[in-house]
């Protein structure tokens, strides 16, 4: 039998904190990073996966991937990739490792990287990009990959099957439309807190001219700054939707007050107004800031928390994240939950590689699950795409359909080697530059 | 200034899976383990802390403690231990590491071990056991150690201060009572799923004779087994309360049906009927199984989830866990939340060292916060106490007040060395025995 012969992890970090790309009210100095894994078999398969992180602690993720990798080494690859539901449960429900979550944080993200690397092998075997593989799978196989544990009160396997069967009608037309015209995008590039007003205005105008469906501004540092920046952005883009994002900065009542002070600028949604664990808090905030929509998801730990956000009527927009949860399989569960509750999915992206991964979920969602582009768009941030085997392509403010087989996770080996932390050549150079410019080594993630 | 000069971690595991101690419907084969840390200063301070785990993956926890330790090395110890709220925030809100939770799973537990090790140094400096240190602190200092982020809608600093100030009245009498008579305990020792009926009955009778306030049975494997075992236990202990514990095994509706099938045996509480992340599910279950109480907490990731369980009226009993959350500081927040909502705290214990740690919280709770022993008791399981510098003492079915300075975390260096994984002498011997008896090396946690 063909079996898994090696599972190798790499701690890859990019020194983005030196430029203040990605700065917000909570993530003040991220070094966009990937805890990267490659699974190889003696049949020549190669599957890539990673977890995105913000720098420090990326080595905890690689240690976690290594721990779960021991459960996969030596196993029959065909058994795993043709029973991806079983493969996922083997990892996520391991009787000893489960204590470390359960199903949240570092361990869930590590499982997700491995599960997604198995999906990568499956998609390469079938010579399809992930979104097309998923779109062409039978409803029965899709249901078989989903773990319904602790969500059955909101979504039964039978209901999931009904959603997916209904999604077969008109599927070929939607797939053709995706290949021809792609999927709407919005951009966060103008709105980082660390950018000057001039840069904010310039990038906002560029985003509108480029055809993006929306721009997004980080808020939550200082209300006067936020009002000034919102006014500038509104003037720059006219009627184009502007979302705002507080990155969990506020208490519940504070969120309501703050958003209401920005209401005159007509924000399209408020993202992460408070802790994403706070389901009841989000429900209160949604009532308090209507008609401004409430969005969250990039830090939501599992389908179980999403289930409750939907049950409680706490969100208007679900922001699925590709590497926060248990990989491709759990993201399918989350798409099905969103469809069941009729809430649009606008995935989180940015960081490193998240755009490359997450587009597949929106494409699949449109083809078979949610079946609409109305109020749907994928986040786009223009960072670090050049490191990927198939960088995202934005055409007229829309994501173009990815075509290479696989999940989109593959980062060039040369990029991984150059930015491997702490010994890659890139880090050697940055370490020197950081010393010259006086930038903090700790802030650059080298604070060992 | 006296500063932190070394922070050393150890991966300590005990091969408890060989005996099926600690077996339940989910944790079928735990190897009770501690990701152990010792903080040392150049002033001669030594602070101990650990995270409990079930074996595999304990090395992820030590890697996480190492990652956070870099934020503490070289710092002024006095600044940390006399501003433990600030020390806690320094770790938990680190701008890059925060992404890996936030505030949940591996990273939160790792922060907790370090925060608690700092508390251990503080308590040793003041020559008091933790519970007495806390009981004698001013309300103002106690409030200063609590992180109110994302719980202010349920508990403001002012309300916390009111609770603690009210707790000063009669405090000396309650402390004297704790020193004289200790605090009630219940025991889970009879009820592991892996035990025979004969052992269940024998241990249940012993527990009743020993004066424990309650016994607890693991359930959720098979309903017919559960009914038979409940009947046997009820016959063995008469009117003594019997709690049942499903370790998150069920879906919401399944929990309600299962518990109602055991209702005739009058269970005192049902513990962890479903995912502890499922706040709304717990609320539904509580309605569906009344008058049986609903209890949870050992897997609750943070004060933010506890806040919502209380706000939603989802639990009757709050089972604080000493190493699941952000250490002593976050557990103080949880005790205050429970007091605010009038819900009794019955801490989770067992595993390795959890009894030694958690007793301090119940003693402090009685002295100053909850101020009652009614419906309160601390879990007791008779495993592995001999490895601790101050093993718990049970007298007449009650925890006797700990007297040694510190948090109770200190495990003997000889025990740590013997059971260090995978190279300690104990593991060398067990590895051999496991090979002889055919016990799975993977199940014993050696599946590297």
C-alpha cells in the first residue's frame, strides 16, 4: 500500500513588522508567518498545508503539527484521502491530545494544517483546484467529510444533504460563471492603523478605481482618529461600502457607543467588535448598532462557536478563516451552517497565504452551498503573494478562479528556505538591518 | 534589581493508562502528565507551576511555556510579583502570541503555568500558602490582579471590589474554621468507566464510610451499563449524593434523553453533558434535565466563556480548573463571576497535582468570596499525590488546610526526573514492561 513516509514542518516568518503592514488596534506589529507542513508518500504524493500566525509562537504551531504528525506517519494514504472525515476525526478526537483544546487554539490549527495537506494530496491526485474538487464531489461524500459532533442540534447530516442536493441544480452554470468572471473582492490594504492619512486616501481611491466591492478600515485605537479617517475615506470613495474592524478591542457597551459615533459615515459592517468567544456579547452589540451589520470569524475557534453565533442571531456576516479551524473539512461544516441560517460568508484573508487558500471556499460556496454572490466578497490584502506557486489574481476587483491542482497552499521552497526562522538568509539580513535601524529585535520576532 | 535568571520546563508523564485509572467516555487512556516549569531569580527565589495534560502533546505545552518564558527572562522579579495583574497581561496580551488563542487552549494554559509560578514566588516570599495569601490581600490588590477585559458587561471592577469588601466581615472566623475543619470533598475514585462492578461497589462503600460528601460516576459509554452501574452505586451508598459525568460525549438532545433515563437514580449533577464551548446547548440541557443540576468547567477555556455560561443561566455548578485558564489570576476572576451570579464553585481536580492546586481556590472562596460551604465541595481522586512536596490531606472526607508556603505546585525533583518523558528511568522500565505485556506503546504515550 502507498503510505506516508515523511511529514516535515518549517517555521517560516516574514519581517512585516518593520513596515507596519497589518497593524491594527490589537495586532500592533505582526510578522506574518506560516507554520508550514509537507506530507510525502512513497507513491510520490506531496501535500502542502500551513497555519498562519503573527510571528512569535510560530514554533509552538510547528511543535503541535509534529505531535499530530506521529498519528499519521506510516498510514495508508489512500485510506486517509478517500475518507477525509475519518482522517480528520483520527487527529481531532485523539484521546490524549484532545485535552489540549478541545477543538480550539494551537491544537485545532495544527490539525487543520495536516487535514488540509491531505486534501491537497487528494486534489492533486484528481488534478483539480480544491474549489472544483469540492464542487464536483457528490453530496454524500461531502457530508461524509463533515464532523457533526456538537452541531447536530443546529444542522443534521440529513439537512446538510438537502442543502447540497439542492445545490446541484444550476451548478454547471455557476462553475462556468466563476471560471469566466471570478468572485467579488474587497480590500483592507488602505486601512491599517499604522498608515498616514495621505496613504489612506491614496490607497482608498486606488481601491475604488480598481473595482473592489468595499474597503475596510481598522478602528478602535482612538475615536477622534477613527472619525477623521472614516471621513477621509468616505470622501475618497463616495458611496462605496466601507467596513470597519476593531479586532476585538472593545467591551460590549463600549462597542455599541463607539460604532454609533461612527454611524454617520455609514459603515457597512463592524468586524470583531469584542471577543469572538463572546456570543451573547455579539448578540447585544448587533441589537445596539443596527442597521450596521456585525461580522466576525477570523478568530472563531470552531464550528461549535459559529453554530452559536448563528443560533443567537449574533452576526450578519460570517468570516470563515482557512487556518483557524480544523482545515478544509471543518470549513465545509461552517459553510453548511451559514447556508442553513441564511447568513452570507465573507472570508477573512490577508496575512500570508490566506488569500490563496480562502478563495477556494467562496468559489465552492457559490457553486454548491450558498449559491449567491449577493453581499458576498472575499477579503484581499496585497502582501506576500509572490511566494506562492499560484498567487491570487485580482481582475477588475474580483478574484479570478484558481486553476492549479491543490488547495493553493504551496509556497515556493526557496521562499520557505529564505524566511525560515531564525536561520534563513532573509532573517540574517533583517537581523543586521534591524540592528542598524534600531528596530527592536523582539518586535521583529527574534526575541529568543 | 533581582531578576529572573532561568525558566526551565520539563515534560513529566505518568503511565496511568496501563491501569485504566482516569478512564471515561472520552478520555479512554490518559497518561496523567504535567508540563512543568520552574522560575528562578538571582535573589534565590524559586517558583513552580505546571499545566496538567493527558499525555501525548505534553511537549506542545512545554514548547508554549518556553515561548512565553522569553517575555519574562531578565525582568525585575519584584515588578512582576507585586503587579501580578500587569505580569499576566504582559503574557496573555502579547501582540504576536495572542493570535494563537486568543486566550484559549495551549497558549492560555502555558501562560497560566508561568503566571502561577510567579504567584508561587510571591506566596513563598510572604511565607504563606496561596489560599491564605489571597485571603489576607486587600480587596484593592485582588481587583488589581484581575483582567476585566471582555467581562465588564457582567462584572465591573467596582462590583468586584464590593464583593471583596463585603467578604472582609467574618473573614477571620472563616479562616479559623478552615484551619480547624477544612473544606468538604467528593470523590471520583469509584466511578471510572474501566473499573469492574465489584470495584465500583467496593470503592463506593469505602467513599461513603470515609465521609465524602458525594461520589461521582463516569457515564456516556452505554446507557444500559450506566443504568446498571448507577443502580449498584445507589444501593451501595444509600442517600449520599451521586454525580454523573459524561465528559462532553453527547449532542444536546441526546444529553437530555440520556440523563432522563438515569433520573430515577437521582443524580446530583450531570457534568459536561456536551461541548463546554456550547453555552446555548448547556442552557437547553439545563431546562431539559431539571431538577438534575448541570455542571461544567474543567474544559472551559476562559473567564469569557464562564461569563456567558452564567449570563445564560446554563449551569448550576461552576467547576473551576486550576491549569486550564490563565493561572491564579484568571481563577480569581472566575470566582468573582460565580459569586456575582450566586453559583457555587466545586472545582475540578484529579489528574496529577490538580487536587494540590485547586484546594487553594476553594479555601480562598470560602474565606472571602463565596463565603459558604453549602453545596460546595472539591473533587478528590487518590492518584499520584506522593510526588508532591505537600500532598493533599483528606480528613473525614474533607480537605485539610494546606500549610506550606506557595501554590502547592511543587513536585519532587526526583519524581520529575524519574518520569521525565521519554528518557526518565521510569519510562525506560515501563517501556520494557509495556513491550512484555503487549500494552500499546502509543497508548502509553511513547508513540513518537
